[in-house]
């Protein structure tokens, strides 16, 4: 081989080695952010201390009553499940989106994108079946972004999970799952769809206004709210700033808890997800910018909403929401009976989203509990989320969330689900 040929070979080898190094470094970074793709209940025995912490977490949970109201289903196969994700989450052309997509894929425990939908469900089922005590997990559908004239906008959507797919999973695993459909209220057939799914026995409707383009205080939603009340359906809606799914700066304002007052006044039963524990909104009482969490608490304390306003505690233990909302809500024992648990899965499987070190630093858990929770995370992130929320206590008063927060709330649904 002449000198020019050898140079070309060395250049090719150097480029390939550099690319391999970049790919390896990228993979390691994604793994450190998202956690391991192969978490398994079979690979790592738990210490006696971790097993005792789990037993304590289930103390007081009545058999058959465990309920997780906030579990996400993600899919990519329009052919098999009808699910869709923004192709940008899988493309190197937009690195920030690609990183987010790879983090969610790894945290979901999926290694074969060609069978993503099935592997995602298989992993979730495996995690649930390895729980020491079984319960029901509410799967959330997710409608597209719609403009205010009712037109679907693919460009502004990041994912889509069909109602039929989620409902089908509840039929396939009736002992594990219940369904929450997602119906965008600007759809021309929105009220008709509510009636259909109510007829199928579905009790919950899921919204994420910031990412779906829903203005909850839009007067045009009055008919939709009336239909929710008529069909005795519950609205589970995100409140506060949205971090996980892309939302425009304008649409982030749709997470203001006060925008749901008109629905509450109509008697709609509402679960405000995450207890509005992120961001600030303009206080309608004239106090300027106020934490959304404080606005949520004010509504929870309003006597006229004591029978139809609830909150879920999903994401409250994530590092970016500590310490204020978690500490405040642990103290508010007078509203604990109106709180429900939600894991927000797969977020508890994202290593970077959870910091037991911060929980210990702020006094919510002890150092020994931190180590035991880390053990549990490596075995089952869904179990970890439950045990950590049952373990955290107020740093001063020692108050905890009572068992009923983690069980079926009979004001919202029945044990038959």
C-alpha cells in the first residue's frame, strides 16, 4: 500500500476511534443521568435493613387497596398500538431532544426500539408483580396538542398515547391496571368522547394543559365541565410548571391552579397533580407573583371545594422540588385525606430526578435510610418511589403521609376500580 493509502487508512481509523469514544462517553453520560437499563428484582438481594424498611412502608396498607393514580404509558408504534413520539426525540439533528429521548428510553428499561411498546409494558408489569403487596396502577393516555379552533397540531405535540391502547391494557391486565383517558376539550367531538368512555366504565380524564394547549379557564369549556359532572368523571390535571414535556412559555401559564376555579365551581372533581409544586403565577387576589403550591393550598382550604378538590403527591420527592412543598404538605395533616399517591412513572427510574442525598440533607430521611433506599432503587424504582414517600417525615415535627394517601380514595373511585 502506498503512503497516501496508508494515510487514508489511519485517518479512517482515527475518525472511527474518535466516534467510538464519543459514543461511549455519550452512553455513559446517559446512563449516569437515567440509571441502569437492566434493573432487575432478581439480580441483587436486599439487605435486612432494606427489607425492614419495605415492611414498614406497607404497614397500614389494607389488602387490595394500594393505588397509584399517576403512571405514564409511552409508545412509538403507530402500527401496533397507535402511539407516537416526536421523531426529534430519536434524531441526532436536535441534540437536546435526543438526549431527553434517550434518557426516557433508558429509564424505561427498553433496549430494543423495534419492540419499544411491548418492552415498556413488560418492564412495568414486571416491576409491579415484584411488589410485596399488589395494587392498582392507573395508566394515563395522552392526547395531541390542539389549537383553540380544535385542530390537532403535530408540530406542537411531543407524544401521543391513544385512549384505546390504555383501555386495552386494562383488559389485558385487569388485576394491575385502571385507565385514565385523555380528551382534549377543544376537539369537536370532546363531549361525545366523554360519554363514550364513561359508558366503558372509565372514571378519569388526564390533562397536561401546558403541553397540550388547554386553557382551563376558557369559557368555551363549560359544556365539557358539565359533561364531566354529569358522567361522574374525575379530572386528573397537571398544575404548575411542566418540566418533562416541552411547553411554550405562553402555555406554561396554563398550569396556574387558579385557572381551574371555574371547573371547581361547577362541581368537577379535580386531582391537581404534583400539588402544583413548581413555578409561580400571578395571584388573582393582587399579591403579585405567588408560588403555585401556595395557590394550590389556598384552594384546598377553601370550604366550597372540600368535596371536589384533591391533590396527588407525584414528583414531590424529586430534587428540583425540594424542600419547600414536601415539608409544607407533610405538615398539612388536615388535608391529607384529600391527597392521593402517584409515582409519575417512569420519572422515578430517572437517576438524576431523584436525590436521596438531598432528602437526607434536608432531614426528610436518615443517613441509614438513604443507603437502604438506594438499595431498593437498584432493584425496583417503582417500589423505591412508594417506600421513599412512606418513609419521608417532616424534619422538625416528624409528621408523615398516612397510609390512606396510598390507598384507593373512595371519594374518587371504588376498590373495584
